[in-house]
């Protein structure tokens, strides 16, 4: 009974956290991708895994730790997630460490370089509702042992212009995906491309009008063309050749977690 109560309280905290994050995500333009929106969406496989985990197993959570008990033997701990935070001037690092039957089973680090780093709760971090504040100078996430990293840097330029760059290191860094954004009072520009040792993807981009009369009007461009293409042409290219690599790697994280690190199985 105590484990059921603990699970219910934890799930309630997760639901409230998820609702807040979902509201935040829906404030973004529904028809376009952005660095901030992708940051939220990329965690969906891991978010789904954690939600299933806390629903399918007896779970005990404390300060900076989750103990997952065996279904067959509720007194036996067979999966543990620990959180550790380091803070110093202009820097914060959150680390999630995973253990299966006492053995290390992977690690994820979240780093922020900023005078005012965003302080995420333990629940948000462990359930992958992690938020980085949009104006954090530099942010990096590293899936240690899973061959995936992401870095986001934000610069505030003159006249209210904001420049934001994201770089994904996939397959152990052998493939890099870049997203560059420039946001000012009149327009929002986004450019996307990828590089690897033996390949490169043409830079594709879209521009969204932010003026009062034409807010939300979007032009899409492929490669070096100055002639806009249809949204269907653009997103067919984006989905198949660019963003698919990001989503695939975040799904592979769970495949490796199961096959190499033996994380707790969920249905």
C-alpha cells in the first residue's frame, strides 16, 4: 500500500510538470520547428519510458534518488536513478546516474554556463521534462555511453536581435546536425544542415514574418535557391534527410539502454 501511495504522489508531480511544459511548447508556432521546440520533442521516447517505468513498477523516490523495485519481489531494488548537482559561479551541472543491480548503467549530464542558470527540479530532470531557459548563454547535454550530445548557445546582439545555434553530435560525433536561428522584431530566420566525414547536407532554411500585418507568413527554401518552395516539399526534405537523424538517435538511446545497460524493461 505504501508503495502505491508513493507511486501515485510521484505520478501526480510528473503530470503537473508535464502539463506546464506542454503549455510552454504550444506557445511556439505550430507549423515550424525551432531549437526550443525540438529540445522538448526529442525527449519523447525517454519521457515515455520513464512514465511507463513509474506506472509499471513499485517505485520509491527520495531526495535525488529513485529506487525501482522488482515486480516479483517488492523488497528487492533492481534499478536505481541518482541525481547530483554541482554549482559554482556562472555554471551548473546536473548528472543522472543509472544503476542496474548495483552496476553502473549509463549517465546523462546537463550543463549550463550562465550567470542565472535555470534550476530544474529533480522530478523534471529524471522524467525528461528538463527546461533550459531560452536566454541561457550556453547549454550542453551529454548522453555518456550512448554517443549523443547536444549544445545550444544564445547570443544577444544589438537592437534586440537574438542569435541561437544548436549542434547535435550523433553516432559518437561522426555526424553533426546544425541549426542556426536569428530572431529580430521583424523576422525569424532558421537554417538547418548536417556534416560528417564523407557527407554534407545542403543548408535549407525558412523565414517567418513577424510584422503586425503579415505575422506568421513563412517562406521555405531548399539549398541555395532564392525561390520559395511549398511547405510540403520543404518538410518532406527536412523530415527524411535532417530531423530524422536526431529522432532516430534519441530512440537508439533506449535500444542501447536495454541491450547494453539492461535498464528495467517496460511494456
